[in-house]
C-alpha cells in the first residue's frame, strides 16, 4: 500500500472516530440535559410546595415574640438618653519654661509654694439613660442614677425619636444612687407606667432598655436571676439581679416586666471585663417611688431616722442573746435622746419586724426605716433576753451624714464586742481561763473612745458585774439605775479601767 492510500485510510479512520465521538457526546449530553431538567423540575416543585405550606411556628413562640414587640413599642418612647458634662477644675503648677524646669526641678517645687497656682477647667463628658416618670404641664421629670447626673454641670435629654432638650438637675441622692432631672417641652411627652417590683419572682421575664455605649434605644431581654441582692458600699437598696444584658450607658434606664411596666432602674453590673457577663442589677422601683415624690416636692429624698447603728449577728452571739436561729437586725448602739431611745429600744435588741413586715437583715432595717415618713409611729417587734416584745416608736427625720457624725458622743455604748471562742482566743492569745468580751469596734468621739478603750481590749467586768458573754455586756450597759460605769479591761496582759458617765 502506497503512502497516499495509507494516509487516506488513516484520515478515514480518524474521521469515523470523531463522528462516533460526536454522536456519543450528543447522546450523553441529551441524557444529562434530560436529567438536569428533571432535577430542576423537582426543585421547583419542592419550592412551590414550601411556598404553599410555610414553616409552622408554635403559637406560643409567636405570642412571645409579639409580647416582646409590644413591650419595646411601649418602653422606647419613655426611656431617654442622658448626656452630661461635668466641669472639673484642677490646679496647674506654674512653669518657668525650658531649660530651667529641667535643670532645677527642686527649686521649681519650692517656688510653687510662693506662687498662686493656676486653675484649668476640664470638661468630662458622660452618658447614661433615664426614665420619664412624671409630667407637670410642660415640665417633664426623668429618673436616673446619681452617678449619671448627680454632679453634672450640663445635662441634655435625648428622646427615642431624636428630639433633644436641655435639662436641669432637680435632686440627687448618694445613698440610693438616684437622681432626677427635668426638661421643658410643649409637645406631648409619654410617661412610663410604674409597676410593682414586689410582685417580681425569680425566673420572670424582664426587658432592659437604655443606651449602652451610646447605642440609643437598645432593648435586651432576660430573666430575674435573684432578688434582695446587696450592692455597693453605703447603698441602701436591695437589688434585682438579671441576666438581661446591661452595659455602660444603661445606668438609669428601665427594667421592664412583660406588661411594659417599670419594675427597676438599671444601676450597676458585676463585670471584671467591663462588659455584660449576665450579672446586672437594678434598683426595685418600689424603693424609688417615694424618691420620685420627694425629688419633685422637696428637691431631695427625705429619710426616716431611728437613731441606731445596726449589724448582723456575729458568730456565737445567738445563745447569749436568747436568739434562736431567727432573721433580723441587731442593734449595736443607740443615740441618746433619739427616736429609738425615746421608744424604748436598747442596745442588744434584735429587730424581727416593723409594722408586721419581716426584717431579714441589717440592710432591710436601714432601708425600711429610711422609707418611713418622719413623724409616723410604727411597731417594732424585737427579741430581748430571749423574750419577744413590741415597742411603738415615733420616727424622726434623718439629718445629713455630717450632722450624724458630729453627735458621736451621744452614741451608747459606742462599742462593738464579740464573745470568746477558740478562734478568737488563739488569734489574740487569750488564756482559756480568761472570760469576757473582746472589743472589735469603737467609734471615734464616743465616750469609751475618749476614755481610752480600743480594739482588741478584753472587757471582763462592768461595775460589780462579771462579764462572760455578749449578753452580760449589754445587760450591764443597759442598767438604767446606773449613771456611772466602771469598765474593767485587759490589754496585752495589763489591767485597766475606764470611767464613763451615761
């Protein structure tokens, strides 16, 4: 076979092979196209089926979502952003300039004492939240926290819809960390509905509303994690704990129940990282109801005053005081001529109820007395020497802290003592044969302090009465037939006595 014939035969073979490939490819593509068409038709049918039969949401979930929406619609218009500016003046040392300050820094410091320091003003900006709680004509009152607006020089209130108004401070109170500001507007301004925080139970849904980090009108949800929590030092509120997200800027905002009623004022968080970790705390609105009226009518919160210092029971005191595993507040000291003294309350009494309302702790007593109107007469249920008695006391008006501190000489007995147990004996190296009570607190300005009694002194006798426990100590100090008390005590093995006149 010559070359041309061979070439033509090869070409014919290749042509036939290509032709077979094209036919096979066409058949395969048609089969594939047909399959693809059938899959697309199936998907379309599936989608059409889903459109005809949407996802079924349980009615309870839809109702819950609608409830949250309703609370948000009701809450957002009555919760505002509070912008504040605090002007701080700070002394600035005068400088002679370079290079003298660098070369002679000591001389510069010496010269400062002879020169009048200059003052510079710093504008510290801050923000928080607030709740519109009252309208009086064109004046609208916003409840917030003291740490938000209590020291502000300039205040602005921003509503949910963006309207902004200048505001002024009406009153502020550090003990409850509450403050009130007001602004004027002729427009209709909605007012929050106040709820009943006493009805809250652990596990109830709550909604926090405010402006965290300046994100205005933020709403978060959670539950009541606990009630009756203690707060920062010197704050007399018992707080609602919630896991609803609360952050910086939420302070002063509202904690709402599922009915859109204010049940708390968001105040502080426990957050090592600085952000919400599910430990937020709000002042119960029932604690703040009287404060709202007092701020508007008096410009300050007016507290009831009993005239005592209180504490929890120290370990080992129950038996000697005749208290059998009961909750209450222990009266350490009583101010002479105070409402408590005039009503018959004595140091060493254990208060269990006020007007039939249980007292669970010292914080309870402080808060409950503070809420009582000055001049009101109330019943105090107490335990004294193991016996239950009721005393009627007329509540006074609490003066400011400075005025109370200035009357320490009237605080009786002016001492806090504990009994001796094995731990106390070992810590203070007191022999097992010794009896008495150990001083663990003596207020400056009181008669025992002036007489020289100090912490860790061991009081073993008062006048002719041997002191073996805390009960003996209060029995001796409450003896109305005695005007002069000789207190015998030991300090580091040496014996002393102090003469005190009541």
